[in-house]
C-alpha cells in the first residue's frame, strides 16, 4: 500500500544521519511512554464518538508502531515484513474454524480455544504468565477473571449464588478491616472482591471508576489564590 510505504520512507528519512536530531535521539524507552499516552488519547476519542479525532489518534499510533519497528530493524532484530507476516499467520492459526476444518460454533467456544492455544504456544504454566505486568490494576483483575472463567472447570454458573457469596465475603472483609494489622492487604482484597462482583454483571469497573473520578473532579473547584 503506497500510504504505508510513504510513511515508512518518511520515518527512515527522519532517523537518518541527515534527518531530524530529535528523532535520531529517541530510544525505545521513549516510545513506550508515547505509545501509552496516544493509546489513552485514542480511547478518550472513541468514548466521545469523535471519529475525526479517532482518525488522527489512529495515525499517531500507527506512526509510533512503525517507528518502533524501524528501531528494531536498525538493531537487526526484526522489520515490518516480519511483524506483519507474523500477525497474519497468528490470525490464520487461531481461527481454524475459518481457515481450517475445526468446528467452533459459538463465541464462547472460539474464545476458549484462543486462550488455550495461546497458553500452549507461549508455554504458559499459570494465568500469571499471561498478565501484562504494567497494566492498570482494575483492568488486570478483569483480564485475570476472564481467563479464569474459560479455564477453570469448577467455576459456578449460577449468578445469584455467586453474588450472595461475594457480598458475604465483601461484608466480612470490610467488617474486619479496623482490626487487621495489615490494612493495606485487606483493602486490596476488598477491591479484588468488588472487581469480581463487577465481572459477574459485566461492568467495566476501570471505566466506571474513571468516570466517577472525573465527576468528582468536576465538582472540586480550586479556591482563588489570595494575594
């Protein structure tokens, strides 16, 4: 695609000896921060249904991903062709019901197959091996619970029973909080249990808490500075 090739050419010019001093000075560690920042900005625009801005943010993320890929190429580690071929191969292998003869009829069957296939391919022994180390905590809980639901054979299916059990646990944990020596651990346990409750109802707790923070922040006006 000519637009793709043009963008790669521009990036190579910027990082060349005759290019931009700032671009040449950037390192992989810098682009980790930029990628995180731009990803959050994209999510903001998606939440607002601001699709003209979404287009711009997608362009920023494509640009950053290609710059990272070029940095890996400069180090002799990888290149865009390997990255894209790997992505395509992964899609084909993980959709044997589309590109092969395997029978996976429901969304749940597909997700369960995908999770197990990834675990085997990456030689994961526990769900901990799957979790991204630097993800936000509430997002991390939701990701863990999603994986657990599709791997554990003893997970209860009756929502009412699970809710009653969780509410009892939450009450017990909060009630014992003042008497606990390790209050930080007990508080973390309470948040984990609340996250499990949110998962049952399919609430996006990360998103919900973020909305709550901004709602509270909008009402917390700064006091005028006295001269």
